[in-house]
């Protein structure tokens, strides 16, 4: 997306935001409609805002991609949960099952205010799509920029029985074409989720010790986290945003070890949540380089959960995704990335698969740019 397209997106989003009255406190929903027709919109839209603090950023002042992902998921979870409880007697929580490919369009810095706007755009019988836009505002100059766009899929899980998926109340569409486009997105994500199952149980081997620099083993990193109450929903399962933040942290460590420079999240390929993670589990988040181009790094991140109490259930794969990072200089200009030294057939296979994804995404971006011109 070029600067003109981004500016147009900002103008549209800001105009929609300014139609609503400001709230009295930060980070709360701007639901300000009182008539009957607006009550529906109040259920299907949500906005939260928060100033970015030093704890949200790296040492160069760039806000971590994981912080933005966590805010996106919070907004999506709130609007999804609210909507799903409007008609169901069986109270439920919207559980994240998939995040579509997400582009980080502009860097966000300490001191900027991030506005996250979420809207339900499609519902099936047992799932809903939430589209989110992230606007970063410099409160000193008033300048606004489009930082991120994302699409998330949720399913409503009953509070009485978390294995029970309740029905989703339908939404109203502006046109039959809009509903049909949503149905196509729904069918496409179902197919892609099935295609990822082949890799779900793949075990990530430990890195060789010692590993040569610029190899997969040299930068491969693992984070171990005990899931506590603050990580969880009302039914004691981990928030999707908490998991995505951990995944972004590990991917960032991998990228930094490979480049030894300032690095930022550029995009995230579809994140698939295969199984829920319960309070008390030990999660192991592992990241490894799979492909490197001149200016970017693709990092596969896998999340495994191991119940501490219910040991008979055993360790299982919970989440998987591919993150793309870029290397920046002190002026936040892109730098070349050191080539990856590939060793063995397995690493070569992953490299070729990553290259195919890279070329496919590049072709999609070019086609979209030509379409908008």
C-alpha cells in the first residue's frame, strides 16, 4: 500500500470515528447510539484507544508488533463476545481461531495513541469475521497514519461447556454482494485451515550446539511461559492476543540474532489456533528462520502446550504461524538482510516453501497496486 492509499484509508477511518461522541475514559467502547436502529451497529462495532508506553516498545522506540496484535485481538474478542450474547441464553465467549495475513503498514512509536476499530463483517452459523483497522496518532502534531489492517475469525464457546460451540446471531448486510463476498472469505479460510493441518504435529528439532552464524540453528529461539490467571478469559483459556504477543517476541529474537540490528514486524501470515490452551499449561514457543530474501526474513513460530495437572493429555501443538521481519538502520530505513546458510534437505525444503510464499505474496501486492491505479 503506497502513501496515497494509506492516507485515503486514514481519512475514511477517522471520518467514521469522528461521527461518534468521545468517551469519558480511555480504552472504552464509543457506543453512543441511543435509537433502535443504532443499537445493532453498537453491537457490531467497537473501538479502543491507548497511548504507547516505553514498555510497549523495543530499545529503538518501535512498538512491538505483538502489542498491536494483542490490542487487535482484544477489540475483536469484545465485539464478537458482545454480539454472540445478544440472542443466546447460553452465555458464551468469542474464541479466536484464525488471523488472516496481516500487514504492518507503518511503524508505531512511543507516545503515539493507537486507535483500534473493530467491526463484524460476516457471520456463519457458528463463526464470525471481525475486520480491524489500527490508526496511530501523533498527539503533538495531530498527524494520523494507518498502521495495520487485520481480519480475525472467532467461534462462540459456551461458558457452561467450553467444548460446545453456540450459534452466532446473523448480522445485516448492506447488499447481497457484500454477503456473498463474506461467504467466499469464509469458505477460503476453511480450506486454508485444513491445508495447515499437515504441518500441525511437525516437531521442531533442537538447534545444533554450537551453531555457525547465519544458520537456522544459530538464531532458533525458544520461550517458555507458564499460563497464569491474568493470561486467561473467564473460562480459564488463554486469550489469543496473549499467545500472539509471545509469538511475536520469539520471532523478534530470531530476527535480531540473525541480523544483529534493529528489527520490526512487517507482516504475519495466517495464524491458526488449532487447540485451546488452558490455565496452568506450560507453553513452549519456538521460532526458526525458514526463508530470507534481500530485505526480509520469514520465521516459522510454533506454540506447544503441556498441561501441568492433566499430564495424561500430553503435550500438543496449539498454534502455528509465519512472521515476516525486516531490518532497519538508525533512521528506520530498510537494510539488507544477511543470507541464510541452509543445511540439509529439511531446511532446503522449508526454504523453497518459504520462497514460494514470498513470491506469491509479492505478486499479490503488485496485482493489488495495479488494480488500485
